[in-house]
C-alpha cells in the first residue's frame, strides 16, 4: 500500500498502539485495537503539537482523499460523456465514487446516492421537491433538537400549506424520545425530520424504531446523519429511513455531501434537472448542473482508508482495490471502541466537578453516544473557558452550533452556548489528558 509508513505524531505519543484499546468482542473474527499511530499518519495535517478537538466543525482530510483529488485534477480533468478514452475513464471514476459512497452507507443501489455541495443544500433541495407534492392539510414533524439545516427547509413548507408540528427533546438531556413523537403522528403526517446524532450532545437516536413508527402512519422519515457518520457506520438499509444526509468535510473528506433516498421515492419526487432529464433519471434530476467531479471522485479515498483500517494489522489492501462493506463495518467498530476510551476520562472529570453541567447523557457507552462532549460551567462563561484553552494549543469551541433551538430547550444561553469538545478516532488519550489538565483549574 502506498504511503503506509507512519510519520511521527504530535507529542511523542507515536506508540499509542495503545495496549489498553482492546475490543470487547471479535471484529470480523479477530479482535484488534485501533492502531492510532497508523491512523494519524494518514492525515497529513496531524503533524504538529496542536490538539484538534473541533472535529464537529470539520475533520482533517485523509491523504488518500487528497491523492484521489489530485489524480483526478491532474490526469482526468475532462468533461464526461465523450467517446475518447480519457473521458470514458473519468466517467468510470465518477461511477466508482458513487459505488464507493453506496458501500460506505450500505445503499443497495448506487443510483440512490445523490451528491451535492453540503447537507444544507441537499436538504433544501429535497424539501423543495417534497413541498411540490404537498396536499392541503399535510403535516410535517420537525424537532427543536436538530441543527438548523434539518429544520429551516421544512419550516419553509408552512408557506406552501403544510402544518408544522414540533417534536421537543427531553428538557434535561436534550435527547429525542420516540414516545414524545407518538402523539404527533396521524394519518395526515407526511414527513418527520430528525437528527441521528445531535452535533451538541453526541447522543445517538434510535432511528430504526422511529422509522417503524413513522412508516406506521404512512409518512416519510428524513434523517440528518452529519454528526453520526464520522463516528459510526451508516447503514441506510438497517436504519429504514427514506432520506439520509451527511457531509464529507466532517467525515475525513472534502466539502461535499450525500443525500441518500429510496429509489422509488427519488423517482416519484419532482426533480430539479433540465427538461430533457427524465423523472426516472436518478440521481441526475437532483444534481442540477451535475456534481463536482473532482470532489466526488476524491471520496474514493475515504473508502480506501476504511479498507486500510480493516486490514492494517495484517498487511495492506492495495490502494484502489475493491473495499467490501464488511471492511467499513469492521473499521467503524474499532473506531467506536477507541472513541469510548477517549470520552470516558473526560466525562468522569466533568461529572466530578461541582457547577459543571454535562449537556446530554453522561455515559461513555459507545452504543449511546459518539465522542462529542459538551458542557457549561457556573464558574466561567463558555467563551472564557474556550479562550483560555486556546492559549494552550488545544482547539475546542463554544457556541450553539446552529442548534440554538436545542439550547433554548435546555435553558442555556445560546449566545455564549456550550463548550464543545468534539473528538474523532485520530485523537489520542494523551491529547485528552492534556485537555483535562488544562481544564482542571478553569471550570
Ligand atoms: C448536525 C449537523 N447537521 C447539518 C449540518 C450542516 O452541514 P453542511 O455544512 O454540510 O450544510 C451540520 C454542520 O455543522 C451539522 O453539524
């Protein structure tokens, strides 16, 4: 495998092939710790002493993604659809990328993969299609627990005649409880929009259960997976939602996003393509003006990487080799175990502090949460805490993160917001220890 040599990591913690990171059960038949040293070597930005804990804002990019991007721009930068070999090859790369995204999310049909510039843009686009199918009296359920990207587009459908009903989260934990959704559903419900994982709380919602409830009344479920996808394997078939979107710049890739939709639904909905694009022509009718070729093709690098993570204890899978879905699942299982190990000491420290409120669950359980931890302190404003931490070369962040309705529900001033520490699998226990040492006298 190209580029497999491991570069030094930030703090001389290069040997965090941490013997403490052990899987509690077999992964693909063989328990393996995540080799964090190898992982960090695949992210070219992770070289200096800066501790990057603002991954919820956007993660660092993978070297294989940069390589794929570079290769496309330098060697394949032609318009698709011509008969000369280079155009044919470029077209093949784009199809490969679409299949790679399908593998990443376990879509059964690559044509169900719609790509676009951002989750916000894709949700807005699909909401406007759904709006064109609304009938008088149709109801839409949205949540105050979501990022605004999965609220605003649906709220705008009020102007097109929809009645909006709000599913409110638990006022203590901020978590969405399906039992609170039940009374909001009826035969007029057309769609429910929810988040898989809150970008503030890190808690994981039971999407499959909600999908059953929503389908029980014949409605559609649209899920924002932006804060879930960097941490756990998205499986659109198991989840059972009708629409699922997330952004690759938070999942180790570029500013590019995917909206998955069930094929029959995408075929039924009015598109945004040119008049000569047929209504059966998915995903093209939802990609007006076509997709960004180079960013789409660069996504192959994310799948390359998950193939490496699956195989890194046993020798490389050659770059460009077909990576099976099982590799994605295996890689994410190892990621989840590592994340839980990062989260636990931070939560323990925060829980022990008087005057500190952890926003969301205080469990480190990887089935219940991802490695996003938010809190407020009665001793200092969130802004003061973050500014003080900045001075130690550790990047965290405060604010409402476009989830100010959630903060309102929790009684938190959305102006100052929460302190958010958003970690991903390339972060290390040594980095968490360093943050704890810095936070200790501050909160
Ligand atoms: C949970 C969540 N949903 C949606 C978005 C919007 O994603 P994009 O920037 O791709 O529009 C974000 C971005 O921060 C997010 O955190």
